C-alpha cells in the first residue's frame, strides 16, 4: 500500500485535491467572505439574492450549513486517516465531494428558480456523501470510538434537512427547529472534538517549553459529565427554547464547561496565540450557554439573536478559524506558531463577534455595529484567504511532484 506522500506525488491533478483540508478550508474561507459581503447590502435592502429563503434565513443557513459543513468536511477528511490508519481520500473523489458542496451553495442561492425538493437534495448531497465515506473508513479501520463524531454529523445533516422543510412550508427557518438543532450539533462538535484537541495541543506546547503544571488529560469523569449536561441542555433548548427549564439547564451546562476549561492551563498560553486562541474559542461555548440562559430567564436582556451569535459567530467562527490555521500550518510543513498576520486574523474575528453581540446591547448603535461586525468578519476571513491560500493551493517543496 502506498503512503500518503506517495499518493500525493502520484496525483497529477491540482494540488488543491491532494488532501481534504485544502479544498474545503479554502472554499469555506472564500464563502465566509462572500456571505458577509452579500449580507451587508442585503441587510440594507440594496441587494436581492434570488433565493427562496428570506434574507435572514439565507444568511443563517449559509453560515451554519454552508460554511460550517465545509470546515467539518475538511477537518474529518484530514483527521479520520490519522484516527483509522487508512489513506486519505485524494484526487477526483475529493474533487467530486467539493463540487457537491459548491453545487449546494449555488442551489440555495438560486432556490427561487428551483423546486424546494431539488434544492434540498442538492444541498444535502455533500454531507450525506461525506457521512458515507467517513462511516466506511471508521468501520473498515474498526475505529469505533469515533462513531460519536459520525453521529453528530448525522444530526447536523438532519438539521439541515429540517431547515429546508421549514423554509419550504413558509416557516421562519432562522428561528426554527432546524437551525437550533444544527447549532446544537455544531456546539457539541466543538465540545467533544475541542475537548480532545485543546488540552492535547496545550500539553504538547507546554512540554516543549518545559513549563510547569500540565493541563488535566481530556475525557476525565468531569469532562464526560459536562458533555452529558450540555447535551441534555441543548436538547431541551432545541425543543423548548423559551422555557425556563431550558434556561436553567443551559446555566448549569455553562458553569460545568467553564470549570472544564479552567483545568486546561489556558492562562499560561499567552506567548503562543496559535494555542491561546483555542482556549478563547472554547470559552465562547460556556459563555454562549450562559448568555442564552440569561436571555431565556430574563427576556429582552440583550436579544436572543445577540446571545445566539456568541455560539454562531463566536464559538463556531473562532474555533473553526483556530483549527483551519493550525491544521494548514501543520500539514504544509510550516512552524506551529502564529505570525503577525495570523494574530491579525484572530483579532479581526474577535472584533466581529464583539460588535455583533454589542448590537443587541445597544440597539441605537445597531447599524454601525452590524457594519463593524461585517467588516471585521470580511477582514479576518479575507486575510486567511490571502495568507493561507497559497499554502492550500500549492504543495510544500518536499512533496512536490517530480518526473
């Protein structure tokens, strides 16, 4: 059996298709910029997109199920070979999967011109195909531990289908069950996968520095209890978002994950932003839970949308950016350290999150803050495309094809 490097050298097509993270991280970042560049004029009424979704629902769908699905695909196609010991998917099968994702974005954007069932089928094709590919790798590799990740992907895909159904039947999908279920699945992915990588990467960095006390190893009893509590809270919130029980459950989950995060020595990672940003991103999971709990228990405190964006733009946006920058550096042979450009990317995304949440706190300044949030988001993801795009589009020198 050939090695991964041999497969990459044997492939005669675009370098973009030599590893799963390349097309999907690049596509996700480009799409994140385009979504926001379109959304800002749509919000003011200066632009109309021929989608059957209302503007807010389109914006929410394309970030959650468009952008995030690409990052998840890139991450899983890169991580699963490490988990299973099997070779990665490369070449035209990878290109076909990426093409399905692009087709989904086009179908949703032009859905006013297409039957709702056709739009849903085209949009769901990529995550369904991805799930089948990942299931095959896990089963053949007997990597049963990661069936949980496959289960979360299945729930995320089901949520997308539910979103399409709600939009097609005239419901306001941006506040529907599909969006909450998809957001809940995304938050659980961060809690489960982030709960493995954040303490592990922190430990590796601290060991290299020879720096004192190390983080608590992942998946101890407290971690498992916090995850079960979060799962229960999310299920209640998805079903009964305005009920006080949901608020209380999210409050408990937020406290539990704050304690969990505190055990990972994040306060000592300041000298390396590539590691520190993982802790900041994970902190937005409990912070979002606490904010939504507060808004549920005391409505109109700062608006449900603002509270929800701590998870949407914050936990998901910043954690995916942290993972994309680190994985791209690591898999292209670059030093695992954040340069000034990467730090600028993180700052821009954090500014976007703060501005978007602040818009709910100060409604009189909402228009300016929405604009600042949009500019911060475009700056951060645009900088990723410019800085990391060349790394994603080209092979590193030691893996260049010869002959």
